[in-house]
């Protein structure tokens, strides 16, 4: 009898502990939500990242070393190729790559020429520059041919952000069979260059001094930088990004050159015209409060695709994440979670391995 009583007491204690831990968990969720902090598994991400092979390089035909990393899942649903935005590096994408891997995807990502851990094009490594926008497309094609497709681990899915969206559109117009589906996150159909005539001015200056930097300024304190940023509402993810570039300063770049802006402006019409050449199923994710790129050209892009009966932009328009800033996959959870879920749902629909 005494033994049963002790066992009952232990069970009672275990039950009380479980309830207490459950209440603590709920309170933590409420606190995180109220405080605006995100539930990021930083320890899990760090362990995952450290367990994977280090980055490698391939060399382009014009001699630029391109850095890339691969994250090969033992039983992949499909393989996701991430095409990033201006200033970015795969080092910044650690959380997203971790999330995709946990979801069952292998992931490959390269750093664009002139940024991240890839080779620079000018003597000043902080200048964001490209000679010709088509070079980004050529580099991606070599990455696919030389690194990704030899794995034979398709279907291949494309996930892009900002500049990467413009590269993706140009790429799919030239190589329509390479990807089973593509998600364009906040794609740069047109950069927000400010007052009318800025593109013309950039073109004029670019022809005279293409490698001259555009004006820029950076507040001294973290709080000021976060307050002025229009990329994300998440202070945690903003800080993580700053920490990454602080720890790896060689991956950082600053303002674009006039030559880069000239190229970004010059492809605007080409990107809309590319709609007629696209056959890849596409979902365009639009950040409702984006001020980095213009949303109206994204709307027009979807209208064109739908008028042509293309498998893209369901309902004839982008999938909008209301009130979100530009960097959807680095946003606060209230914006990031629906963007990520929409991406998963789309990939599940179009990217299943044939059985």
C-alpha cells in the first residue's frame, strides 16, 4: 500500500510539473508575441550550419570566383535553389535554409559576383557593382550546369528574393525547363529609385563613371539603423544580419555604383517582356509595405502572365503579405510565417518527386 501511495505521489508531482511547464511555455509564447521578439531556434540553426560542408567555389568563364554552399538532405522531397538579393550572402540565409531542410528539402545557394564571399569586380570591395546584368544569369546557368544538375536530385525548385527575382525571370525566359516551379519573393521588377528621372541621371553618370558609388549614409547606432530600416520589422533578425556581417566583414558590401543602378533600370522593360517566354509555374510574393522595389510593376507582370494563360499568379495578381516590409523571409513572424507557409504550399503542389 505504501509503495502505491508513493507512486501516486510521484505521478501527482509529475502532473503538476507538466502543467507548470506547459503554462510557462504558453506564457513564453505570449511574452514573445507581446514583446515583438521572434521564436528563433538559434542553437539548432548554429549546430545544423556547423554540421554541413563548408562553402566551395567555381570559376566563371571571365575568371570570377563564385562561392556556394550545398545542404544535401538524406531523403529530399526536392532541391531548392535560392537566388538572393543585392548585398546578400548565403551566410545571411542560415535560418531559411535550416527551415527548408527541416521541411525535407536539399538546398543550394551561391553568392552573386561582386558580393558575399564571391569575387569582387572593383578594387574597392565595398562597392556593389556589375558590368552587365546578364552576367548574373550566366553565373546562375553555370551553377545549375556545373554544380546542381549533376546531383540528379530533382525536381529543382527556385526561391528568389529581390534582385534574385529579376535574375530568376531572365533565367527562366532563357531556360524554361530547368525549374519545376519558382517563388519570387519581393522581386525587383523595378527598383524604387525615388524621384522621376533618377534612372536617366544614373545612366548619364554611369556612362561617365560606372564604378562611382551612389550617395549613402549609415547611422552610427544599432537602434538608429533599425529605426530607419525598411527591410524588416524584426529587430532580432535585423541584429542577426548585422552580427553576420560584423563577424565576416569580407562578405559585406555598401551602396551600389551608378553602373549597377543603370543596369537595374535598363532591364525593367525586358523583365515585363519576358512574361511571354515563361512556362514555369510561378508564385509572386509581394510585400504590402515594400518601399525598396515598386509593387505596381509586379502587378503588371502578373496581369501579363494571366492574359497569356501562363501557370502563374493565381487569381491574376501577386500573393500579398499585407503590411510586410521588403525582406519577407527575414521579417517578423507575423509576416514571415504566412510567406513561408505559402512557399511550402506552392512547392508541395508543383515540386513533388515522381513516384
